[in-house]
């Protein structure tokens, strides 16, 4: 997810991948974030899209239109619109949100993703494999966790990145 210094600039998408990601984000109604991922993504609220690429402008609009829930016990307040702060990730509350939502939910941040995976809240994985080996850093899969997956879609991009979409296979 990030290298040993917490950096993930090595995974920045080119315009082809960014346009594809924007298409994937259209059905998203709510982003669930941990504190660090929220702080990283909040730039999409404050950036001036003028002079930015079409892909950047589109993503900023998509992100601003969605609801955001930030799970943090250390963050005092949020700085973006359509955002609420929750002190902790409550599985029953998220399960109810998932059941009642008419749009997709996504999870951002490795710690939060690991909690959702352990709680069996994840139906699909959408992975982007970047042609870079970093050798260490932040893991997004919980240790000792295992699940069978069913490949739903795949796509190769000119720059070497690969998109893989998997459903969690039923037992």
C-alpha cells in the first residue's frame, strides 16, 4: 500500500488509468476512511481544478459529491464537506449502512480495510497491480487472513499497470 516511508507516489496513475479509475468511482456513494487516508484524500476538496487535467477535474467532482465517513479516535474534526467523523469502526453500524445504501461503499486505508475484511464486510476487491517492487511498508491485508476469490474482470494498461476485479467466493 505504501513504502517504508509512507509514500505511495510510485503508484500514481497515468491519464489512461486515472480515467478508468474515475469510471469505477461513479457508483460510489460513500467513502469509508481511516484518518491518514482521509488526510491524504482531503486535497480533492481544496484543490483548484482550473488548469488540471480532465481526469483530475473529473475525480475532484466525483470525490466532492460523495459522502465520507472518517474513523478516527485522534482526529478532532473534519475539514471537508459531506463528511462525518466516527470515533471507531463499528461492524454492526457499517453492516447496516451497507444494507441500506443504494450506492456503493468503498474503503480507503489499510487498517480500516483489514478491519472490514476480518468482519466479512467486503464483497469485491478492485486491485491495481503497479509494476514497482518496494520490498516493505504498509500492508493492507490482515495477517493470517484467507479468502477465496473469483476473478470477475481484468485489464492491462499501456504503462504496465494491471486492474483485477474479484468477488469474494461463497464458501
